[in-house]
């Protein structure tokens, strides 16, 4: 393969993996904006989505499209449970109990799945039987193409929801000034529940998409979560566009680093980048300076 | 029956008792102003009415119905619109979007009806019409205040509560703002106005109350309150009417 | 007095009064425990479990310091534990060093790592700190697994030998267990004693209210770094003992999951108490053994348990016990021995004004909160700053205090330029402050709150605990509250809390006292008492600069008033003139701008 096509290959798969990070990061950022909660269980939504999909597809032998819809439906239920079980009881407490609770939720989700499915990593079917096709020396894996396509659709849907519907405006208002939103009659508790449901579904979607690539395992969520955190910080903490750009950037950088520097430490680059950004530029690429108030 | 009535309301702000038994009333069509120095409890009074801070004891009646146990979402649906201190426009949303959200208490309103309402607001606030696509954070203080009032009016309230609208605004803007308040009043809106700027408030009000550390001390018409020693004392300390024979108060004194 | 006095609860247990009975009881228990394996037949499996509990317990005590005392989150404890373990493993097996040298190496490396993470708290706290520690943990994991040349990767390091102690080779499991328990006890003792020291109090102050701690004179960054170093060091010790105990280590033993385990053990037992965290460790190691038949459900329930603990018992089991105990016990009153009168005398140093605000500007984005203000405050006077809402008063105070850096201008205290000094440095120069919405350390006793004030750098008193205590009691006596010394600050009524805040500032022997709306929320009687207090302070030569809205109070106590409006000074002078000044009246009451309506 020529120099260009090798790098395009790396770029392509980097973008695809990055798109998965972006989807999880997006859900993560929406929760932060609406509730100021940093949800350390965000990655596990991806894990749940993948397992749900696998159950429908393999255990219940349902057709792909039906399994997909049912898996997403399951994610909305999980979102509701998360909202009322983890966020709601602690909504007025300081950040420490909340962080710890989301960690607890993560442990719970992972161990419940472990109890049901066992520790073995499982394969998940791709959307298309065809493995992909080649263009100019670059092999475009069909699943990667699906990931990118769905990610674009998801971002478009996100844009449409938030910028063009009244509901989206109410969601934005809730994140920008919760008490003022209440004063106008916006049902804030319900807006937050919707945010959790939406984020859980986004996470689940990411898991369903990446499952065929990474294998479905209990721990897949933890790794993706940390990458998503890195993406949000790099892009700009709390910034929606930042989460998307950060995710793509991270996927690409990680892939190139893995190819040229070290495969074994590929995962470490995300954390290293996170570390560096947190120390040098915590507001990320797009974020505003974080200042201390008296 | 007064539109709004408070009976002996007490209220706490954390550990501190902010209101110590406040009783007042607002009749339909009136503009009533609550005056007092900073920390007197004016904002707490409005927040108790709109449900952000529940009243500890006492009653709040709106059109004869008790509302002191309801939450803000329910109270705004009943027809009380609270434009809080500090303007609080949604910074990341446009002027139009901010105004549209003002109708959130009217669940049944269709998008068309809401847009009609927006057009009405633009007629009352022509400056805002010019800025319809500008984001909230980019507006000046005066424009934000106009936006906040427009947003409050979108709820089609029976009672509009304005909390320190002149705060931080230059005098000329304050003049414009109070011009708008006057025109809203002329359309028959009932307004409860909290203001530090006593003179401006009294220029537009039918009646006024003065709050001092959580208690009402004086009540009266603007004529009675303007240039009243009691009012000045409430803000800047100094002679109390009771011991100073030179200033016999003409306004009614409230409470002990 | 204001209403709403909550049930009066005594502060944390004091050493002196409770020492004999509890100490004896605990000692018996403590000595009995390690004797058990020798007195009763126990199989080696049980001994192993206890060995794990003991070594984990040491690491969890580290969490008590950093999380329980200092309030900082740390999700890399397993990495520190692992550094200690691998130091011993690689040190003894690969490098052939003795156990003791490797142990020291392990402690050193772990502490160094703790130092680095601690330094990150300079910029960040809260969620960011959580992420930094998680990423450190993950990097550690990856390096341990992949740097096979050094760490031997996933295969781990087998064959770690036991150490010899005083000539005895601790090959016998039971003997080694006793050794581990002894180290655990030593660690418990250290961690138990810590809150009674200057450093321990400083840590707790940071947990309770970091900004107030900084302003009161605590070097918050230094204390947080020390907390991390101690935490990591303890984890390193635990890890080292673990390695020698089990003779084999692999990266699996030190993963992120184990960090979560450490965290949960601390939380379940009670992060703020060494006994609590040890209890939590024991429970979480022993329980799964007893409940092994429930293993799968147990693991899942683990996660729910964490959530439930956070919702219903954030202070852990020990915390619940302590609260119940405090309700039963009679409240303790302070022994009112001789309390020395508070020394507030300030040596006069030259002619400079006590405080000189020189051309201060403070902009936030496009908004000019303070727009060029000059004020000179004469030594030993009370100088008030007033102005309508939004005029820039609190911003000014925050600039004086060091919480904001001014956009332009200088702040001089006694002629010394403090414009770029951190708040705790200014406290060290004798600047005391109270806050508009009272910032006490709610879960510390009144006395501890005030002692923190006495701990400021360059305070002209002795450094011993007794000196701090005496100074604090004098300050409390000055404000009239010596009998409340052992009450928890959060249980005091509002007016009393205000006085404690002032006492805390006075304990620091301030040259200059900055008061932000000290009368806010006080009733008439309390305001009179406050006015008297301020006059007494002035009598002692303390310079007072205050923001206030209550004009009655201001008229009573102020020598001079400066008035701000829209960030500028519009009037300055004696109270009588300023409060009658037409410009000032107009600023407050507003102008009638409508010419002829």
C-alpha cells in the first residue's frame, strides 16, 4: 500500500472509532449541561446497549432492525431508571456523593451483566453481511461506514432537536438556568429525565455500533467512558460541538499513535492527552476559561 | 377581593429569618411597589409568592385561593409571572426563543399562537424586534431587562411581578424602562414592583409599602411616601419619626 | 437571640476526658485480635484473608486522610498500592535488595506519585481531580501490563520472600500477620492523632470550606499535597506488605476496580474516621467470604450499596454510630479555667495608612465592576464602604482579600504591596476577613474553627497546641462565647455563628479586619452587641474596613465612610456629612428622571 493510502486507512478507522467516542461524549456533555453531574457510568450505557442488542439478536433471534429498535427501547428504560435511581435522590447534594454514586451505578451495571452473561467477551453481528469495499487502496469496512453514517445522523438529529423544536429550547433553557426555567413553567424535573433518557440511548447506540468491532465485554464501557471524558475535556468541557470534535480528534490521534508509536500503549494516549490538557489547558479547545467565584 | 393577598407571611433564607410577618394586598389593576434598602426582604417576598422560597408560616392568596404550598410551575400556570432580579435571560438562546419560552406555562398554546404573542411583544418593545436573532448574552443590560419583561408578559399573567428592574441600568435606560412599565399598566396589567429606586417606583405606582429588615413599616400613596422621612430613614438610617417632633409622618405606619 | 436554635450537640470526642476508659477498652481489644490466630486453630485461608484485610486497611487509611479529612477525591489508590507492591516484588526478586530497602523504595516512589497528583489540585478540584486520578490509574495499569521487560507483564512476579524482623524470618503466616496488624495499628494511631494537630485541622478546614481556609491563612495547596503524599505513602506501605505476604503480584491486583474497592471501604465504614475505614475494610473483605454463596448477586448489590450509602449514610457506619452516641451523651461544657484576655495590640510601624487602595480597577469581560477607586484607611479607625446594590462593594472586598486579582491598581497594607499575594499570604500579613454569607467550618467545633484562625503564618504566638488553644479561647471570650467552645459550628444559631467568624479572624491577631456585611441577618439586639464589639476592637487599635447596608450601625461605629456607585467613589467623609449628601441620597433612593410625567 502506498504511503497515502496507509495513512488514509488509519485516518478512516480513527474517524470511525472517534465517532463512537463522540456519541458517548455527547450524551455525557448533555447531562453535565442539564444537571452539572459528571456521569462516570456513561460508558456503561454503551455496554448495556451492546448486550441488549446481542440478547435480541442472538438469544431471541430477532431480525436486525427489530433487535435494534428493542435495544434502543431498553436503553430508554435504563435512562429512566438511572434518572430516578441515581440522579434524583442526590440532586441537591455536593459533587462528591454524586460522583461516587455514578461510580456505584457503573459497578452495579457491570456486575449485573456479569452475573447474567458471564465474563467471556462475545461477538456481535455487523449490520451488513458484506465486509466492505475498497476505494483507491483504502479498505472501507462496512461497519465503520455504518458507524460514521449513524453518527452523522445522530448529530443531525441532535441539531434538529435542540435548534428547531420547542422541546429542544426548553432543554437548553433548563441547562442554562434551571430556576429561571421553573419560573416560566418549564417542567424542569421532566426535562432532566428526558436528558438522561436521551443520553442513555445515545450511549446505547454507540455500543450497538461499536460492538461488532470491539467485541462485547463487561469492561468495554469503562474504556470508552474514559476516552469520552478525554474527548470532552479536549474539546472543551461542557461544549456540545467540542465533545463531537474532541471525540473525532481523539480517535484519529489515538489511531495514528497506535500505528506509529506503539500498539500496546494505544489506550494510554487518550489518558496522556487528558492529563496534559487538564494540566495545561483545562478549558479545552473550545471552552471558556474556568474561573473561581468567591 | 384583592387579586393577591399576603397574611402574616414569614420566610427564611437559610438560617436567617428574612420576612417577619408581612401582610399586604394588591388589587386588580393596581401598581403596587415594595420599597426598602438592600437586605430588607423585598426579593424574598416575591420569591415566596412565586414559590421559589416557600413561606414558613402565614398565607398567600391569589384570587382567594391559597398558593403558598404550590411550586413555581403551578403558580405561573395560575397567572403570576415573576421577572426575577438580575434579568436572567437565557444566554445561549436568541431573543425570539427567550420570548417564546415565556409561554411555557400555557401548555395548550400552539406554535402559531406563541408566534403571535411574540409579534405582540415586538410591537411593545420595538428594540427587541430589531434584535430578534441576537443571543441573550450579547444584549446590553437595558435590552436584557426589556427582554425579561417581554418574556414575563408572554405568560399572559393576571399579576406581573418585577424584581428590581432598574438594577445596574443607566438613568436614561431606566427612564425608557419605566415608560414601558407605564404602558403595560395602561393596558390594565396588575403589577407588583420591587425597587430600590424609590423615586422611579413611586412615579409609576398607585400605592407603596416600605420593608425594613423583614417588616413592613410604612404604607401609603406616592404623595404620602415621596420625600417622607420614614422612607429616607429606611434606606439611610437617621431620625425616627416617633422621637422627632419636627417630622410628623403623614403616611400610615404599619405594625408596632 | 434569634430563633431556630437546633439541638445542641457536642463536638468531636476530646482526648483528655475520654482517654482512660476508652483507651483501656480499645487496648484490650487491640491486643486480643492478633493473639487469636495463635490461641485458636485457624486454617491458612483465614489467615490470608486477615492478611489481605490488614494490608488493605493500611491503604484505606490513606483514603481517610485524603478523602475523609481533606475532602479530595482519589481514584488512584490502587496504583499507589501497586507501586509499593511492585517496588518490593521487583526490588527483592529482580534487584536482590532486602525487603526493608525495597519497602523504603516503594514508599518513596508512591509518595512521589502522590506529590505529583497533589500538585494537580493547584488548578483543579472536584470532577477534574477525579479524572486526573483515574487517568493516572489507567496509565499505571497499562504500563504494568505492557512494560514486560521490567514488570513482567500479566504474568506477574512470583516468589517474593518474607522479611526478617529482629532475626526472625517471618515465614510463618501467622507471625507475618501479627507483623501486618502491628503496622496497621501504628497507622491507625497516626491517622487518629492527625486531626488533633495543626496540619490535621488545616486539612479539615479545607474539606469544610476551602475558600474560607485559604482566606484564614492556610496554605491550601501545600496541605493538599501533603495529604496526597501521606495517602500514597500509606498505600505504598500496604502494597509492600501485601506483596511479601502473598509472595506474588500481578497487575490485576492493582487495577481501577481495586481503587474503587478502597474508596467503597472508606465510605462504607466512614471515611472520616480511622476506625471507620478499618471497619469498612474488614466488612468488605470478610463479607464476601461469608456470603460467598451469594457471590453473583453480591457483586451486583455492591454497586447499589454504594449508591445507598451515599444517599442514606454518607458518613458511613462509624458516622451513624458517632451521631447516635453524641445524642446520648450529655453535652460537654468547656472547662472555664483562667482565660487570658485577648491580646490585640498592634505595634505601630510607620506613617503609612493601614490600608491603601490605589487606583483599583476590576473588569469582568466587558463589565467594569470597580472603575478606579482610591481609598486610604487611617490606622485604628473604622472605615465603612457603602453603596447601592451592584455598586462594586463586594468585588472591592474580594480584590482586597486576594480572591480577585485587580485589572489595575495596587493594594497596600501598612505600606506593603500585597496586590499579587494569595489570600493566605495576606492573612499572614495580618489581614482578617469575615464573609457576607458566613463561611465557618460547619462540622468542626467552635474552638477548632477559631484555632484555625490562630494558625495563620507569622501569628505572634507560640506554635504549640496549647498556645493555639489559649489564643482561641481568648478570642472566644472576647466575643462573649467561651462556653460554646465545644459545640459544632453548624449547630449554633446564626448570630452566634457570625460572632465565631469574627473570633476566628481575631485569633489571627489581625492588623486589618475586613468585614463583609457583618450585620446581615442579625436582629436589633445582636446589632447593638456587634456595634459594641466593633468599638471595643477599635479601642484596641485594630483597623476595621467594612461593607454594610445597615446605616444605623454604620453611623454608630464608623469614623469615615466611602460611597461607591457604579464602581466609582462618589463621596467620602464623616458619617454625618456623607449620609446627608444629596448625591448619596440620590444614589440610594434614585433620581426621578422623568422630568414632567
